């Protein structure tokens, strides 16, 4: 009898040491509370050293979640090639009720829990990880999603910016070239989102293969995807270091150390998130695809992400930013990096820019016209005035970037000296390396939100005393901070502020925003 009582007590304690998750899934656009399609919820335990779930959802995760919900081992790991997570615990699932409510039981304590709901064909994540304890065994959450079905014919790529940055280093056998692309996709439908798919072939630096590139995320490859459907997460005391798929080449040069508890990553700390009002997109998928090729140096990023409905009179926006790197061998400095771009949606405006020492051309395949207007004195590539839109849906643009003749001569001199030969006549002196500093500065300036190469553009500067006065004024509420950030971004975009003043004011406002958020958490 005593043994039976002991067994019953042990079983009761085991049952008690389980978390219960309840909540509600709702249409963030304010539609009917009842679901259009049958749905389910899945809770997935993550290993303690995995990237935060909101960063895993920034990669490839949809097929893995489907496999886990069906008690199958995923063919591709959760997080795909860029943020692979292979060691997950037993998963917990339940059907959603017709009104979007749910209840999950049996979730283990003291373990990171990732949660997402599947409605129709797509999983929609809960951005925050969960952590159940004896003191917090019951958690109730609200999970937003958007009904899909907006007219794809109304979708536009409102802008496509492409920046080419070059530098020269004597310790490399090639001249590095960095491309930074930014696309803004819009959806005018006020009620429904639309899932879009945008494929971008990416450059690969000499000496690297497509299969090795994911290991270099944060240095040779970088991307972000944001939308205006939610407010971004600010960096709080619980997250002293930002994450970037846990890679050492990420935001702060070293991988953050995971502490016990739910992990998170601040959206507006991402180096490519130059608009601090954008939150990261979790729904959808981003696939890193290695393409069959003779040299093993062909890869594509496929962004399959929702464009949210319009809100407050402004169209829903999905922003994609991609940084990838290639290079021209010193032994053949006249070579160019050539790649193609074609989109399912028309590009209303295509602009760009190149740093000193680079050439850049872009033509429309078979159309006998250029994509951009001629390069101006500041290195900017304006949209072609003879085209509207700049790039119709389905048209193919062929782009080529290389070094100027002067830089090519410098590269020949470096190659000759590396081989112990005298430099060719007329080779520029090593003083040409002054270009290194400016190119590196421009690249870092863009990556960390300092300017997006805006320092190349002449600006109308306000008096210094007025700049300092506004810099010293701190908004008194969180909403005032958000309004001030919007006003600052608009003024800088109109050329009303120099890059340095813009950077100082923007950082002060972001610090103020973090201060308000940390107060609300306490």
C-alpha cells in the first residue's frame, strides 16, 4: 500500500511539473474572429544554445515545423542552412478552435519553447520564446496573423536601391566588391496580406564555394527582412548582446552567450535595419539555395514573405535588404561581376550608387535601353527618365560592376609585386591605398546605419546651434520618441541634415526608446 501511495505521489509531481499554454489567434487587420481555415498550434522545445526563435524564423523553418507537427524528422533542419537547429525535444500540438482559441498541456519546465500556429498552408510564429516554471506554469498568449488573399496584381516594388562598394587590400589576391540591395514591396489592400516570392542570385567572393557561404554569414553574406506591421523589439537589460544567427561575424564581432531563460533579439539593433521603425518578419520562409554549377559557386536567396495589409492609410510594406560580396582577381583586373535581376512585380523606381574606383552598368535584356540614367558627379545612379515603371514585371536587367582603368593599373602593380616582378610602367603609387579607408568607412557606415552612403550627397545643413539644441532635447513619452524618429528619418531623407548630425540624433532617440521599454518591463 505504501509503495502504491509513493508511486501515486511521484506521478502527481510529474504531472504538476508541466506547463499549460492557452491563448487566442487573431486577425491583426481586424477581420472576423473566426478562422477561414482549420488550424493547429505547435510548441517546440529548443536547445539552450540555439539562436533565438525570432531569428530562426528569419531563415528556413516552415517545412521543418510541418514535419515536427506530424512527428516526422525534418529533411532540412529547423532554421535551414543559415541557422540550423537539429536537437529539438518532444513537440506538443493541438487543434485551434474555430474562434482561434487553443490549449496545450504537458509542456516541460525550464526549457526554451518556440510556438507557432498553422492556418492554411503557413505557420505564423509567436515572436517571443516561452519559459515555463513551477511559479509560472500557466501562460496565456495572443498570436497575431494576417488573412492572405490580397490581389497580387496590386503589389508593387516601390523602390529598389543597389549600392556597390569597392576597396583594395594588398593581403588579398582579389579586389573585393560589396553589393547592398534594398527592396520595398507594398500592398494597398486594407484587409488581407499577400505572400510574395523574390529570388536574388548572390555574389560569392573568390576562394569560397556556395556551400561554405552560410558559415560566413555576418561577413560575406548578410540580410534582413522587416515590415511595418508591428513595432520592433528594443534592446533591454535581459539581452545585453544582440544576436545574428549566433555567428561570430555578426553584430558585435563575437557570438552572444545564451543564459538560462527565453532568448530574444532586438529588431532595431540589426545592422541592416536602417529604419528603426521596422520589425522583423517571422511568417514565411527565406531559403538559401545552392545551385548546380560547374564551379560550385552559384547560390540564390529566395525570400517568400507576406506583405501586410495597409494600415492608417499607408500601404503595407515589406522591406528586404541584402549584403553580398564578390571580387575581381588581381591577375585579371579587367573582369566584371555580372548578374541578373528579374521580378514578378514591377519596379516603380530603381536607383543606386557606386563608390570611387568602380564602374557600374545595367541594361534591359533585349530592350536596347539602360536601367539607370548616366552616373552623375556624386556617383549616383538615378532612375531612367525614359521608363515608367523603371523595370516592368518579368523583364530581365543585366548588371555589371568592375573597377575603373586607374584601379586596374594599381591591381596589376600589386599582382606584379606579389610575384616578385617590377611594377608595370605608370602603375599608381601605393598612396592609392587611401581609397581603402574611405571604402571601408562607407561600407561600415551603411551597415551600422550611419548614412547608407548618404555622405556622398550634398545636403543643406541647418545652423550648428539649432542642431545642438534639438540634439539636447529628449522626448517625454514613448510616442513622442516614435514621432521624433519618423520626423528625423523624413528630414534626413529630404537632405535636410548632414550624416553626422543625423546619426547622433538617431542614436539618442533609440537610447531613449530603450529607456522607456526597460521602465515598462520593470
